[in-house]
C-alpha cells in the first residue's frame, strides 16, 4: 500500500536521490564501488528481479566451481555485488521497501541453497548418497528463521537456520556414514563457507541457536527427532520462533512435510489465550535487556519499535492460527493484512502499523547500509545523523526524529492495548469468603506458578465487576464455578484478566443465565465469543450460518472425521451462545430466537449430511437406479418434525427427524468400484448422520435425535423410500401421525425429493375427513396425555402439558387444519403454529380476535419456556401465572374440541 492512507501522506513514499547523495548515505557502497567501479553502471540501469531469477542466477554461478577456495571468493563476490545493487536501488528510490526486503532474503536463500548443493556433492563423492532404510535418497532441509523466514531480511543480518533431514539411514558409498553424521558434516561445511572471514569478508554470520536443544543440540536432526523434541521439550518461545520458519533451501517437498508435522506444536487446535502473557513476558525480558544495554535509541527493540509491531501481529497468530489458517503467515506485512481481513485489527490500527513498519524498516536498512553492520541504533554523530535524515527524505535530523517519534507512539499505543500492559498485577487480593475458599483449595495448590499468578490477577477485577450487578453474591458464585473449571487451563484465565471488555460480557451473561454458566463450564472455548461484543450480540442469518460453517470445515481435513465432529460441535455451541446473549439482552424477540436456534440446527444438519455423503460416495460411489431404461441418481432428504419442522427449536431441544430417498425401479445400487445396494447405502448413511450428531466427544454432543416418527415407528426401516412413505401415510398412518405431518418440512436434501415430499404431504393432509370422528380422536388423545403427563399438583402449571398450555393450542390448530384442508388447501402451506393460526383466520375459520389471542398466548408461553431454559429450570410455574392465557386457550378448546 502506498500513497495516501486515511488522508495522511505515507511515510514510505520513495525519495529520488542523486548518485552523490546515494554514495554519501553509505560508506559500504563507497568502499565496494571503489573496488568494482563497473558495478555502479549496472546498478543504475538495473530492473527488479523476476520471481526465482536471482535464485537461478546464483545456482548457475556456483554449480560448477572446482574448489573450496574459489567457492569462498565467488560466494562473497555475489553477496557484495547483489548487496550493492540492493542498496543502490533502495537509496535511489528505484525500489519499494517490499522489493528491498524480498531481494535481500532471496539473495540469502540462493547462496544457502547453492552452497548446500556444492557441499552435498563434495561430501557424497567421498561417502556416497545418503539414503533412508528403504533406499530413498535423502537431502538436507534448511529452515530459515526470523526475518529470513519471513522473506523480510535486514540488509546486514545474521541468518538463523535449522537443519533437518527426512529419515535415518546410511550413505551408499564405500566409506559409509550414517545420515546424521553425513548431514552434520554438510551443515558444518556450509556454515564455514558462509561465515568464514577471508580477505573478501564474510558472506553471512550463521546462527544455529534456534535448533532443538540450542548450542548443545545436534546440528542436524531427523524429522522424527524434530517432532519428538517439540512434542516433549518444546518451549513457548520456540512456538514464537517457528511462526517465521520457512523452507529456504534443500528438499522443498520433504520440507513441506516437516512443516506440516511441526504445525500442531506452533498452532494450537483451539484458541490459545496464554500466548498474550507469554509474549508479554518475552517483551518484558527484551525491555530489561535493552535498558541494561542502553538501547533507548533502538528502532528494533525500543518502545514503539519493530519488535512491538512483530509481537502485536504474532500474538494473534499464536492465539488464533490454529482455527484460522489465514493467519499462518511468515511475512509480517501479509500477517497485518490477514488481521485486517479477520477484523482483528481496525483499519485505523492497520494503517498505523503498516506505515510505521515501512518507516522503521527503511530506517533500519539505512542504518545498516551505512557500513554493512548489523545495527538498529540511531547514530549519535551529526554527520551520520544528517546522512540518515537525508536518505529518509528529511531536510534535517529534528524533522526525521519528529516523524520517527510519531510512528513509535502509534505503535506503542496499539501494543499497550493488545497486551494490556496497564494491568496491575500487584493489586492486593480482596477479602471475600468465596475467593478465599478458592485460594485455599487443592485446585489452587495444584496450579503452576503461572496459573496462580494469572488467577490472582483476575480475581480482584472479577469481584469489582460482580459487585456492579444486581445480585453480586449469586453472580460471583456462578463466575467462580466457571473460573474453577478453567483455572488449570490458565490461558482462559489470562484472556479474562487481560480483556476488561471480555470480562464484562462474561459476568453479564453468567449473571443473567444459569444455562450459559453451565455451557461455559462445559465448553470453555466459548469464552472466545466474549472478546467481540459486536459479534456476540449479532447472530448470523441462515445464509451466513451456512457459509460460516462451510468455511470452518474447509479449514480442516475432510477425512479427519473426529476433527469434523469437534468443529461442528464448537460451531453449534458458539452460535447458540450468541443467540442466548441476544435473547437475554432483548436484541432478539421470541420468534427470532426460535428462528436462530432452528437455523443453527439446519446448518449443522446440512453440513453433516454433506460430510457423510462425500465420505461414503468417495468409497462406494453414488446411489443410482434405472427407470424406463434411463439411469438416475437417487436423492436423499432429512425431514424435520416437531419443533425443528415448525421452526420453534428451544435451548437444548432434540431433533425429530426422518430420512427419505427416492430410489426405485431396477439396478438400485451405487456406481463405485465397491457396489452397495441402495437400501444398504442409505441405512448406513443415516446411521452415520445420527452417529455424527449424537456421539459424545470432548466437545460434547451436537443434538439428541428422535427418529420414531418414521413409518411404523421404532419397528420400521430407518430410511424409507418416498413411495413407501406415501403408501404408509395414505393407508396406515394414525391421525396423530397426520397431526405430526402438519409440523413436517424438508430440512436438507435434493430439490427433486423436496418437491415430491411436499406433494405427498399436501395430498395426505388435504384429504376429506369426518370432522366429528376427527374431533373425537384428537380430543381423546389429548385427554390421555393430560392424565399421563400432566401435573398432578394443582398448585403448579406445566406450560406445555397441562390444560390451557402450549400443546392444547397445537392440538386445536391441527384439528382445525385437518378438518378443513380439503376445502382450504392453503392451510397446509406452513409448518409453524403462528402462521398456521394466521392461515386459519385468513380462511375464515377462526375469528381474528381469537386467532390473535391464541397466537399471543402461544408466544407468551414459549417466551417463558425460553427464560426457564436459560435458568436451567423446568417447564412448570405457579398455578396463578398465565391465568389470562390459560383462560383464552381453555375457552377455545371448549368451543372447538367439545362440540357435540
């Protein structure tokens, strides 16, 4: 990005300089061009390298070098020649910062790779080709770390490397070596070629201290050894270091395998809030070291410097890179762009960091171009100060310092916000019995020092927020339930301690809902939702839910069913929590709450069916059939009944579903290499869907399912053909099954089967009926339900099951529709109770006043059910409550269901 940003002229606009000014900005250039005068003309007429061009050029220059002495000279000659070109293009304004960083990194990549191949050829000529135990040839993999890994290397920098090789084994020559010894020697030769001081200087200072076990560790490890080290001994700072790791030389294909194996160590599967504190501790250590060395004028390590920009970006990478692959970037500028897209940085914050990074990195490079030295400190001599200011486009040192200070202040402000450095960890612990009980508990004693420190930082703030609620004691007790559960996973404690806004949301929701308290206790990953109140109280619509879940599943391996099941559960829990938050705060009215909960279930069912379908058809092919000589692909559908069918799901509702297919005719079988009869395929298909929904995993269960509404109930086939379903509904179904069909709709499935099901449903529900017989059967069934499941205690009222409750309204509506649908087929269009009531009024069957009164009663009773569910209470209230609503319902029951 260049030019203007939010109205402010960018500080990284290029400045054109004369040859004299360019040379005055770099003693290094003066020295090298005095030795190689012809290089200046080459620099002045140079063009940017095409991707891969420099790498190939270096490989060609080094490939056929005959001896070690010549190799040392040529490597250094290339390094100086290309560095002069880079410095000239940068200082002259011919190159943007991005080109300078990329070309500097490509130069190092090319030299490391070319020298590696030369040393490998030299050593394998003596000892043979290293091979795995299976005989496959082996090559070294070199990881570039730090800014080299990010392809953003400083002009004069050490290069941090790690050496690895795929498998143990031996070379195939007469003087055989084991692979580790062979590659260790290759690595030693490579380090010597690059780092040895000769009359031409050094090419690169090579730092190997980031390898497993540091300076005492083996110089080269097998992939198994690398993986074992990070699984067993890996430390948090090594996760941070590996964010930048990139395969820069050697076997690229094997290198990709290594990076995939190390990824779980770097990026946790779930959100990692401990990363904030770990990077904060690292920065505090860096600050102490900078203070000890007097590095106040350091553009890298000082306040508002480059390292603070890096930490600001990388904390989000460590915390969220597991579930959000878009954040797994090595390059800092690309990471900042990803953070903007993910809305983890605002546009203003992105602009501040983007501009500051350009300004600081250009300053850093100009400092190092002065004498080809690895320095980050501002000069204290007036001559170099004036030169640096001029090279950065300023007329004097003070104007440069003013602009530098502006950028550093902007970076520091954002860094302080992200890392919450204003947190007062020394605040005394408040005196409170419940808090003291936690501090005296075995749980607290079992925590690590880090865990105890984080908890002590959280508790005073937690008590303050709880005291501001209407019920401080109850709220604190609920909060401590969650805190006690998550204390051993102290990253969540750190998240609440370091994010006042998240803590406020947490306390508010826990105070308002016992159900939310339980959900957070069971599934702490839901705490992530607290970080963004704008999203928390703005549930997604149906299309957005589907798109968001598909994106979540695209980020993981579709063949990893366990991971798919976990991600489905996490998604469902997060979306239901968002619905509950919006419900509690009044953002969503009752009908919208039910819509949201139903949409979440629909999205989950849709993606579950898609996943199981793709998994099974990849193995056995797609179910097909032949009819009248033509081959067709058989369709499949999931039919929702009850609350799912009626778009009236509540918190914790089961899913009433049945499965249908439209296979018929001949050759009903799959078309894959392994053939299955369609009936067998669909039975397994439905079983796998149910398994995905109902199995308990570490993330809990998605939904309880009930398939007893299928033809012939529990004794019938799990999956029915549409023809069998039609025959059953027309010839064998009971009246109560037709009542249930009124609440049925296709939730997910093929368009053709959806249309066919609607035709069957319409035909069945619109058939003429004997009203008197129908009324008697419906009334008798309801009477039995009152007697078997109604309240036996006259002092209470069950909102669903007792006379005057929700089920009575549903039975009245179902009777009236079944009785009149043959005359008014529009009555069966909808599957939800409210629109069915509206249809009965529009058809002239229910008076407007009565239809509205029943709809109001229905909404009021269901609204109370939602409230009770959020407090983990049953469906029962005191008998005196909802007296008006009960009277309306009982009057309607008497009018319509007790007629003689």
